[in-house]
C-alpha cells in the first residue's frame, strides 16, 4: 500500500506542490495586505510545479491513487496547458489595475487552487474524482468572478453559482444512475459493465449519459448551458475572464473526452445530439457576438463559438480528432489569452470595456494594435497564424470521419466570426482616436503579449514540432 502511495505521489507531485503553494499563498495574502510576498510565493510554486511536471513519469500502464487518477500522455498535455494558462493569467493580474493590491494575495491563491482542479479534471479516471475536480474549479471560479465590489460582478457570480449548482445536481443524478446500473464509478469498469447491460437497461444508461453531458456542457459553455458565460465574463476582471475562457474549457473538454470513452456503449446513442449541439454552439456564439458593443461580452460569445469548433475534435471520435483538439487548445491558449491581455491594457488606459475604447489604437500604440490584430486574425482562422493550422486539422478530422457538413458549418461560422474580429481591427486602424496619448503597458502585460505573439506566429508557421508532440498525446487510456 505504501509503495502505491509513494509511486502515486511521485506522479502527482506537480499537483501536490500547487495545492500546498496555494494554501501558503492564501495565508501570506491574509497575513499581510502587501501583495508582493504572495506573488513571490505564487511564482515559486509555479516554477517548482513546472519542474515537477517536467520530471513526472507518464504512466499509461498503471493508475495513480488506486486507479482514481491516470497520468497518461493525454492528461500530461492538458496539465501543461493548465499550468501555462495559470502562468499567463498571473502576468495579466500583475498588469491589471482592476484588482486591488490588498486582495491580490487571495487572488493568487485561488488561481493556484483552480489550476489544481484543472489538472485533476484532465486526469480523472473515476466519477468521484471527476466530480471533486469540477467542484474545486467551480468554487474557485465563483469566488474569483465575484471579487470586485461591483453590481455586475455580484450578478455574474450569483448566476455562475446558481447555474453551477443546478448543473452539478443534474450530473450527480446521472452518476447515481450509472452506479445503480453498474455498481461502479470507475471509468474502466463502467466501460465494461455498460457494454454488458441488457437492452432495457441501456435506455437508462443513455439517460444517465445525457445528464453527464449537461454537467460537462455547463463547464465548457456548450449551448444551451452557456447562459451564465457573458454575464460572468462582463462582471469579472479581464484577467479572470481570460482564465475562464481557456482553463476550464481545456480541462472540461479533456474530461469530456475521457467520459465519452468510458460511456461509449451509451454515448454512441448521443452522437446525433452532440453533433447538433456542436453546430448550434458555434453558430449561436458567433451570431450573438456580431451585435456586442462590450468587448468582454464579445469575447465571451466568441469563446462559445470557439467551443463549437473544439467540440468537432470530440464528436468525430477518432485519433485525428483528438490530435486536432489538442493542437487547437494550444492555439486557443495563446491567441485568446493574448487578446485578453490587449483588452487589459486598453481597459487600464481608458477604464472602458466598450469597443469605442479601441478607436485609433494603431496611432497611439502601434505595437499593441499590431499584436491585437494578430490574435484576432488567428482566432478568425486566417493563415499563417496558429489558429488557422488548428482549424485546418479540426475540419480535416471531420471530413476524414465522414462529417462533411460539420466541416462546412465550421467554415461558414469562421466566415461569420471574421466580421466581428475585423470590426475591432477597423476600430484600431481606420477610426480617429479620442486622444493621442500612448497606452501605458506594464511590463508583465508586455511579457504576456510577447509570449503569445511569438507562439501564435512561430508555431503557426512551423507547426511540425507541436504536431509531433500532440500525436504522442492523442491516445486516451482507461486503466
């Protein structure tokens, strides 16, 4: 038993470091109102966790903590995504003026706790582990969304809590049905037991799988479980909205993939429903983004549309689909966090979240406007950006699986999205600025934008290394 625990802690060392560091950061934030000690501890924690993850064994042949967790290559890739998203968002918080210095210690600690939950979601090999991971992410998110003393923040956080409680209750009911049908909560045993169920019990299993889709769909903002998203993004600080747009989506999709593998005997019957929701999600998200004048709400609906593209990698149910999903998640991390970093700089400067705040940005800060344009064009899927390469793989996987109409829907929605992305570029380059003073960009924001620009352009032009790494991580193991 002790040897199993020792091996498990070795594989799960990064999460252990993050959890311990998060508690230390929270204590430091409560002990002193100065943010610097908590910030230093947060960066040390992330650095040690990154070293631990680099050295952690990738063990698809054996589970961790008695099979509750699996540290396979697929989980390994998503763990790096979660860690990278946390580091970039930490830079955004450092450069943002929305979060007061007196409460930043608590903010840093909650960010680290949320990162632990994201990693655990990607590694879950048991329904109980999956539920605990989702609740850890949700509870941290509720607090982060409602930290600001603002009516919009309170409203968004309350909606987030209410929708989250409802989705969790529905998902728990689905889990109880699965346990009643199979007598197990373990993903590998669920897959075996569901395949052996009689025809009458299969209908109950399909209902249970549907309830699981509700819980996971809420986490990734899948239509029609997306209603909380624009209000939460509008009320939360820009860096927190950036984290919500990337971290929970990547981890939620990873858990979705793993759950659909475990529920495959019942999940196959849900394929038409998932295909329909994929198209509805990308279409509704992009159409509603067209009429937004608040940039955070626009990016919220853009996120919903992007989730529709990402779902293609899940619903085609193939190795090529999972490869495309991972590639686009990497692209989405850099181009979306980069876009939010540019929004942070503009909000710092103008105090406004309106699209009008971007008027004439190219004349005031040409470098910032150029970087923002690169991120927006990558989100739209134009070459040679990384976003184009990710969409190319996603649509190719759909064609390879025989879903040509799914690929066509993705292409048409990309054309729709191009309009509102280019509209922001038009504001920056073709309209006169309200004043001529350059935008003040703090060093952390500059660093975050630089990292995202280099990744978006360099990996987009030379994607071979990324594709090679992703191919090794595209296989999902149920131990």
